[in-house]
C-alpha cells in the first residue's frame, strides 16, 4: 500500500501541507470500504487517485490541484460526496473538482461528433476541423489551466492502469487520446506526458503496428537511454575542452512518433536516422558551425543527411543545423544544433514544435498554416508553465506564474455545442441569436427561442463554454428589429448583426411588395 505521505511529497513551508493527505484519506473513507467504488474502466477510485498523484508530482502542481485530482472521481461516483467537500477542503478545491468533471462531460459528449467516416477528403477535413475546435474548447473551457493538467493526468493514469492489467479500453478512449489529449499536452510543452499518452493509446489503437515497430527497434529503451547518456557526456567533454558553452539534451524517439514520421515522410524504418537524437543549444551562430565540426570529428557523418536550415531556413522560419552521424555502436543518430534564439522560435514562434507535429506530412516540410494570435497565447501559457517550476512555491503573489496560470485566458472565443455535439466557436458574450446565425442565416431569421442545456432561456442570454444550445424556430419569419438594439444585448457578433440587417431589409421589401398588390 502506498502511503499518502509518500505520494504527496509535502515539505515544510508549503502552504496547507496536509491538504492532499486529507483528500486521500477522504477517498479511502468514502470509496475504499468493504466494496470499493470502481470507475467504468474497472479501476478503483482510490487506485486512480494514487496514480494521478504520482503523475502530478512530476508536473509540480500545487496542493489544491493535487487534492482535486484525488477527489474528482469520488465526487462523480460516490453519492453525496461532492456536497461534503467544500466544508472539508475549501472553495478552490471544489471549484477545480467541478471543472475537471465538466471537462469529462464535455469531452465525452463532443468527441462523438469527431467519430465520423474519413471516406472522402471533405469528411476528413470536417472531422479535423471539429477535432481542432474541441481541443481549443477544452483549453478555453478550463478557465484555470490546472483543470487541464488534472484531466491529462487522469487520462494517463487510466491508460497506465489498462496497460498494466491488460484490460481493453472502452470504445473510443485510444482515439480520443490521440486526437485530443496528447495534442493538448504537446501544446502545453509537457513532453514526457505527451509521449506516454501517445505510445499507450497507439498500443491499444493499432496493437500489431505497435508491436512491429517495437520489435524493429531491436534494443530496449533503457539501452537506448544509456547510449544517449554516454554520448551526451562525451560531447559535453569535447565542447568544454573547446571552450564552448552549450546545453546538450537527448532522448530516444518513442514508438508513435516513429510511426507518424514513417507515414508522414513515406519512409521505411531503415531510413529513419533520428530514432535516437541530440539537441545542442549554443549562444551564437558561429558556435553552431563549430559544434558541427566537433560532432563530425567525434562521429562519422552521413553526408546526404546534412541539412543547413540556418543559411536556408524553412518556409515557416525554422532555423537549425541537422546532421546524422554513426555512433560508436555502428548505429546512426541525429544531432540538431541551434542558438537559444532559434530554439525559442522553434518552441514558441510560428515554427512551434506542437504545430508541425500536428500538421502531419505537411508539417515535416514546414508547410502549415499558423494562427498567430492563438499561437502567441499558447506560447505565453507554456512559458508560464515552465516558469512555475522555477518559482518559489512558498510565496504567493498576484504576479507569480501560478497565480497567472489560475486566471490564464487562453482564447477570445467561447465554444458551445449543437444538440448533435458539433463544436461551434463564438465571440465572448455571444447569445443564442449569434449561435443561430452562425449555423445558418435562415435559422437566425426564424429563431424565436432557445434551450440551453435543456432549459428555455431568453434570446439575449450570454452563452458559456461547454453549453449545449438548441434553437426553437418558426417555419417562416424574419429577424426582430430589437436584435439590433445594442442596449438589449441580443447580439455580440458583427457577422450576425450584418445578417440581421440584410434580413430586415429583405423583410421590409417583401412587406412593401405585398401591400402594393399585383
């Protein structure tokens, strides 16, 4: 049995150091009696809570988020548990618990809309558009980014448990992970979680392909990691002797990434040279070429596998030196060399790693469309997540990374659902009338009422992220002139206002024509 003290990792000086331990004890109290409460996957609520805490320890989230991770499954599956939580754990923890539960509900509803046939290009494009909208909705829906981190940890724990117990996942879990949750981890720069989510989901999604690639790797991951560690040490020693200040990192490529690259670049496994890869980050461009010379002196280069993206940047502005060399064990590996500025652009600019990884084959050639405003917000969020690890967790102030993360507005839009679970992006403050006009001008003209999450609401009700909206329409009719009155608050979208004006003009013309008679 894992103790709560081992899991929480609390140290003196961290505010409310007993919060997570109390939350875990509460889960034992309400969900782990003679008949343990089980999740739909078959895992117990307690096991899920303990596993999530292990994952979140690696992300260094705060105590409130850890406590929420312990409690949200109990709140969902133990009758009456959520009502007791605010008195025991406080408003912040309960708000996070509710946020995670809402993300679960929205994800479960909306992902069904992405499960459509890809038999035609138009269907595939429509599906991809919905997947992207759902990713954005989940980030926008969670006003507190800690909710997303807890949700990602929950999905990773589920996949770990399924793999460990050899339990088949529920339908759609693997595809949902690859479409939604792994890309979210990727955008947030949580690389280790992204890699593990992808490999575990791919293992369930395409077990035969997964096993084939695993066999082709013909060496255990621990052996690859050992090789990389030794090679990094050798390279760092040579760079130090040359007086070059550099940051050297390396990692073995994971199985899903190998498969994506084989498919995206139409390569056989034997043609992949970056199954093992290093990255060297230096101060200036001159040092990039000096490091390249040192790398080629230590290991034998493969001439046709050298790319100079510094003198010839990619179309998206990406700059780096890429070379492939033969290691001491006779196997090839890739080395990327860039400056700090180039690296920052690759991670946070329009060349961002998360975009090209999601873009498939076009991404590998640097050909993909960027949304600069959205990219800038993602970059800011990722920087906050990186800075939080360097912050003093014992001091809370409004400018600290954690405080900014708690109120990080990711998107200027809200995302709502049609009754068929299609995701619709609308401007902040949008109403059911905006929603109706987004779907179709004629539906907007005929709109006379709306149900939001099943309840009738006034047409000037501002919508919120994650709500399901159904329009009540008459068979014939035109827009109300009141909708253009800004003080009444019926419209937030300029697009909808333009359609109302056009519809009003046509309605007036029709009435005049009818009065004029034949």
